[in-house]
């Protein structure tokens, strides 16, 4: 146990202090989106009240202050994930979220494959015969951009299979990734199974064959201490709204030398050095090259506050706290007729626990649970292949955040234990 006062941390979330259907709200849907502490809510409105202005433009004082706040937020986010942020060495690109970051990469690789004037940018170019590797556990925002990239370039899409408990079969890296593999995109933590992927063998094999390794860090950055340098990943994408920050913003990590070699994906203002009518433009260095158009500055600033807030609590403390709640949630698997879709042991997993209640449709389960003031997610969680792996189309999913308590998990377990008798199955 840590000496962090998690009950006091919970009180920093105003939304949690309310009743739903006459019961105190129990929020167990942080894998969909996390709630926001008061300091993050305040940071956004404080920005609008005091320094709102376009960044990187204009000679006036407010523009200078907002630019500084924006760049400071980038540095705070970089510190959370072990990335560089010194001027000229930045490795964090602002995006509209994980989906946008992953699409940015797939589009940039597509642009590299076509090239300018028919000359592909070799480092990232794909052609027929090349391979792109994903896994069956991917969120659709990994699967679909890279599947479409394969269709566009003639490359072949391959994937890691899953073990019975839904873990990605990292032990098969040497067979799945071949000399023809150019891109590997894998989730760090399954958004349905909660399983932490053993990425080391996959990263090692990807680099052995010269492929680029992309990590979907959406479900790891909020819950685990991550260090992208130590993990040696080439790119990583995640969303601010799942790490106690605002919606509409996310981040893409890229090794500096790769960001410098990658062609842009989106074109417009604030990303170009020189634009001409009769010859191709010269683009700015990263991260500006990838940040076309006006950025969500207030939200980025607030996301920086969220990153600092998490570091202050300590990622190890957050992980340890959520692990105790995961242990409680895993008791769902002891209920007659309830099956957990993911590892049953509380090892190498987070507190995201998807489950099936035999004979009861997830929407019915969700509604019953909701009537008791407990919020969980039902559906396929934008991950249909992993549900097919378990022989299902949809499931129920409880997921933890830093504000949850053991009592929250106990309330859910008790509620789920009543579902089958309520529906008379
Ligand atoms: N990957 C994973 C593993 C996720 O859980 C999510 C969020 N549901 C995403 C990607 C996409 O994130 P967003 O919708 O915030 O772009």
C-alpha cells in the first residue's frame, strides 16, 4: 500500500459527488474516458480568462504567453512518458487524440509511399509484398488505419493471434514479423482484456528486420509508468481525455530522427517555412510540421496540468492503487455464469475487466447496473475481432481510475451477482 490519500484525490473530482437514480455515483468507465480533477477544469478556464491567443503567431504579449504555456504543456507531457522536449529536440506532437495520431502515421506512411513527383520517401514507403503487422486485440483505431494503408499500398496485413485469455502472443514474434515487415502497430494494454502486452520481443524483432514499431498507448499512459525511450518504441499514440485531461486532444510520441524523416500528413497553416505557387513547399521541422492549423491550446495546457498532477501522485502509486481494485473486480469471475474476457490472474494486467453474463445481453446488464448508480461500458468497445476471439459480439466492461475505491468494485460485484436472478436465467 502507498501512503497517498486516495480518498482525498477522489474529492478533487467534482463530478463524482452526485447521485444517479438515487444511488451515489460509482464510475467504472474510465477506459472510455476518465473524469477530470478540479485543477484540470480550472486550467482550461484560467487559460481563456487570462492568456488566450493564437500560438506561434503575432508579436503581442498574450501570444507570447500562450505560446509559452503551450510549449510548457508539451514538456510536461514529455516528462510523463520519458520523451525529449528541449527546443529542436521535441518528440511530442499534439494531435486531436489517439485516433488522430494513428491516422496521422498511416496517412504519412501513405504519403511516403507515393512520394513527391513519384519519388517515395524510402524510410517509410510501402509497396506490394511488404507487410504490416497488427494484432487481433487492437482497437479499431489501430486496425482500420493500417488495414486501409495496406489496401492503398498493396502491402499485406498480418496479425498476432491471441492466447486463450486474450493476451497477444508475443512469443510468436519471430514467425509473425518477417524480413518483409515494414510496420508493426500493437496495443500496450488491451482495451477489452486489460492485458499488458509483453512488447519487448515484438519491438526487438521489429527492429531486427528494420520495421517501425508503433505503440497504442491509450490504455497504458493513464495507468502505468511508461518510458518510451527505455521501451525503444518508434512511435506511440494516446489521448488526453483518458489521462484526466480534456477531450479533443492527444499526443503522438516519435523518436526525433524518425519525426524528422517522416513526411507531413496534414497540410495548412503553421507548418510551412516557404510556400510557392510554382514549386513544392518547404515544411517546418517537427513538431510544427505535423501540427497544421490552429491547435486546441487551452486543452493542451490543461492536459499538461493533468500530466503533472499524475506525476505528483506518482505513476507507481496510481498503478499499485488500481491493482487493489482490479483484484476486487476479478472476483466477478467467481459469480455463477459470469466469464471474464481476459486474464483471471491479477498479473500483467490493469483494472479493465470485461465480462460476459451468460444468457443476459450486455445492454440489459448495463441498464440493470446503471439503475444502481454504477456506470460501466457495454458493447464491443470498438474491438470486434477480440470479441470474436471469445465467441461473442459484445460484452460488459468495468474499468478503473485513480478515484475508484475497493467499495466501488464491491458494489459492482454485488450488483452483477444479482443480474441473472433479476432476468430469471
Ligand atoms: N486505442 C485504445 C486501446 C483505446 O482504448 C481507444 C479509446 N477507446 C483508442 C485507441 C482511441 O482513442 P480516442 O477515441 O480517444 O481517439
